[in-house]
C-alpha cells in the first residue's frame, strides 16, 4: 500500500512538472522584456481594447501569462478563469479594464502579471502591464507603460511617466495597478523604511499625490519574497 501511494505521489509531481515545462515553453524571459520594451513601438494595433493591446504585446514578447489572459478575455469570461488543474488563475474584470494572471504550481519558478488601461483626455489610452517573478532573476518587478493612439494604431512606450518621489538603488518596488478606479499605488521597501506612494489620475497620467510610511512585519515580508 505504501509503495502504491509513493508511486502515485511521484506520478503526480512528474505530471505537474511536465505541465509547468509545457506552459513555460516559448515564453520570453522577464529580463529580456525589461531590457527591450522601452525602445520598441508596437504597430498595427487594431483597437484599444485591453485584449487587443495585450495580444499585440504578446506577439512581440510571447509569455504564458499574456497568452492565458488574452484567451480568457476573448472568451468574454468575467471573474476568475482557471487552467491546468488550478495552476493558472486569470482574474478578468472587463468593465474595469483590468486583468491579472497568477501561477500556483509547485515549482520553483513563480511569475505573475497585472494589466489595465486608463482613458486619456486626448482620446488616447494609457496601457500599463506589470510583470513580476522570482525565477532566474529574483524579485524582478517592472511596469511597461504605453500610449495607444487610435488614429495611428500604435503603442508607444512612455517609460518616464511615473515620477515625483526620490529613490535609491537598494530599494524594491511593487506596483498596484488599479482593479477599480484610477488611482495607482507603489509600495516601496528599503533601508530607509517602507512606504506607499499614491498617484492620482489627472486625465493624462498618474500624478504623484503623497507618500506614507507604513509599518510591516519584516519577517513576514521576507517569507513572501522567498515563496
């Protein structure tokens, strides 16, 4: 009986590993995207829907996260959509222009994605795609910001759009793209303490509003980073 359960357990782990390997096959490393996106204008974007903009981004830098997000959005599923026996969870909020993807597999690699857009006062749209992960490059976190021009059908990088507060190299940043409303928050961790920076929407971009120092359990935060 013990031998049976052992073989079942090994088969389950092997199967989950195979699913993970298939899922990550052909996906672009996050470091590659982080190094390239600022210099690339994406063209021939038919419309400004979140699904279409993400699909265009995914054609340039394919990732399992965007593939899963676009698949869900094209199905018109609102709420949560789950793939691969519960290992990939897509949270789609079409009315709010927001989607997120998380991986809950039992493997060392962990990646996630958040995306949203804002309607700009000039008729354009501002797209934000937040990537994070702890694979080969621990704690890589960055946001790709693009202006979508409906007349030119282009997504143009806007890498300097977030400013208004000073930082140092020893700090880490975690971005909270808005699931509802238009307010953007950035949580900062560093030797000077922990802060939440709030950015309010002014019609064209998130503008720095305030910084608040927060108290956090360092041990708890370190545990989360190690997951």
